[in-house]
């Protein structure tokens, strides 16, 4: 898996950097986000997207790891991320009240980077666990989806907040 070292470094560094920027961005609008259970949970979903990429990068960087072990780690990560995303989504929806919630929630329901990332991670993990080396290429899809979806979600979170 040494061939994947550059990908692992780039993806992990991008996700870690974006996580830091998310904290800065949220702190700019902390007054509004802190008052809204929906916005707090949407921000946590974005954090989980970036965290998923960081942990995928860590799993890929473990030297001498067998494909079966990597596949099991990726499956576990996908299951935990999916469960976390679902729980955060339910909490966000319960905080919307009678008004229908923030615009961010309605937009994220349409583009669904959380669900897409979780499902793709599970698929990639299954393929890798089966010993198919092409599963690593499949793993690129949820990494890109998580990074792009997280950036788009963060942008929407910060620009579409109904103050």
C-alpha cells in the first residue's frame, strides 16, 4: 500500500486543515449556531465528514497491514460514521420546530453528502475486506465526497443561516 502514501497524506492533511477552518468559521457565527440545536448538529455532521477522512487516512497509513484488516477497519469506520450521521440528523431535525428549520437542512437533504459518504465507505470496506485491491480505488470516492460535501455543507452552514 506504499503506492497510496501520497493520497493518504493529501487526504488526511486536507481533512485536518478543513476541520481547523470549520472551527474558525463556526466561531465567527457562534452566537447563532449555539442557540440552534439544528445548526449545532449540522456543524457536527460536517466535523464527522472531515473526521471520517482523517481516520481513513490513518487506516491507510498503517504499515504492513493486510487487506482483510484494512477492509474490516473501513467497514467499522463506515458503520460508525453512518450511525453518527443518522443520530446527528435526527437531532438536527428535532430542533427545527414548527418553522421547518434552516435552509441548510433542506439543501443538505437534497445533496446528502453524509449518506453518500457512509454508504461508499461501507462498500469500499467490503470490497477491500474481500481482498480485491481495486477496493482502494473505490475508497477514493467517499474521501472526495466527504471533502467536497463537507466544504459545500460548511459554506451553506455559514451563508444560509437564518439569523
